[in-house]
C-alpha cells in the first residue's frame, strides 16, 4: 500500500500594503487683522455670556442673605441658574445684550479708523454667532439691519496713553436698566435736595426707589456729580467698569458710596422688585467740574448681569492677557 507523504502547508507571507499618507494641509495663518477681529469676538462672547468673578461672588453672598422660601430667594436662585447655564451653553445672560460700548486705551500713533472697522466686523460676526442679540434699530425708520451696526452704534471711545499695549474694555448696557437711569438738576425742591453731597445722596436714593424692579435688580450704580449734561451721563456710565470691591480715592465719595448701598438695601425693593434685602450690589461715584449755574447728578443704573470686560493686546494686536475681571 502506497503511503502518501504528508505535505505541510506553509502560509504565504503577506506583505501589508502601506496606507496612502494623507496630505495634511497646514492651517492658514491668520493675518494680524483677522487675529484682532477674532480676539474682539472672544471679548464680546465672554462679556455677553459670563458674569465677572467679583459680581458673581457678590450675588451669591447676597443670595445667602435672603430669607428662604421667599420671592427674593427664588429670584436670586434663578439668577444663579441663569449665570451657570449661560456660561455652560456660551449664550447671552440676557435677552437684551444692549448697547455695545467700547473703551480703547492706545499708545501714540495708533490707527483709530482701522481699529473701528475691525470692531464693526467683530460686532457683526458676534451677532451672527448669537453672542449679541439683533437689537440696534434705526431711530428714524425703525429698521433693524440685524448686524448691530448703525449711526452711533457700537459706541466707541478712544484714549491715548503712554503704554505700549492696547487695552480694550467693553460694557454691554441693556435697555431695561438704561430706561431707569436718571439725571437730576440741583437744587430739587420736591426732594429737599440742595447743592451738596446730602442733596446728591437724596437724588440717588430717589432714582433707585423709582426704578423698583424695572432695571432687573439687584442693580449696580455709576454716579457722576457735576459736569454738563452729556459728560455727566457719560462719566456715570464709565464708573460701571470699576470692580465692586475697589475703594474710592476720595474719602467723601467712598463714604457716600457705602451709605447709598446700605440705605437702598433697607428700602425693601429687593431683587426684581420682589422685596428682600438686596436692592443694590454696588454704587461707584466720580465728579466733574461744573459751571456755577448748573449742578447735575447723573445716575447710570446697571442690571445684575453687570460688569465690563477687558483685554490687553500687544503690538500685533492679538490677545496677550485678560485684565480687569477674570473668569469665575
């Protein structure tokens, strides 16, 4: 009987074919102009969606001071949830992102016109992305272009400094709180307010009392004593850039700031006008010279979602660091 030889099967060596290497297209480097616009968009996003640390801490502390199971406590808890959700979803804190106000501090020789154009492009882009609501309207026709651009908007203010860096600060001033801002001419016989700091105290407290909950309280005040009508209102609004825990360098104003907050928090207006202990979270004051015939006091009321943001830009005009208020 013939025996068949066992044959051992040898697996053929398979050579793995190398996968074709994908060509990685390097990211296109942004121009200095485009970098600056992107930086400005980020400044707008953060200002619109995140409450500054000092404001958040003050609000949380105020929330703990309200009595449990009250309308005031309920309102403060909603504010806290709103802060957390807006940051998480990167969406505006409020349905009204308000007037867009830029303050630019720059070295000598800075090209203001070019920077204005970059700001406008950043505002348009931020509006498309949803960081700003479409709420800039032509006052004559009622037309809303949907870009937040128009006559006088955004509001842009330049200041020349000796620093090498460019600093940009931004305030978003909502319409509700702007509507309850006020200006008084002293003396005011109805309030018994004379041309002195006691008279100033009376008119500021009167403005807060009249505002009730319409300014989305608890509010933050910027106050200017003196100046003409226009500059007084502008300087009052500029005080909203100050940190809540800073102290006025003028002792008389520092004392008055504290007294106004303390007195207003005893009015029982409370958050959103629901009653409670928290009507104001701050009052910041400044002063300006006036002519003898006039004595204006301007009060700029800001809602609870208060606080401007700032950024520092180097010569190439891209973000170097955040300043003024950090993320919480």
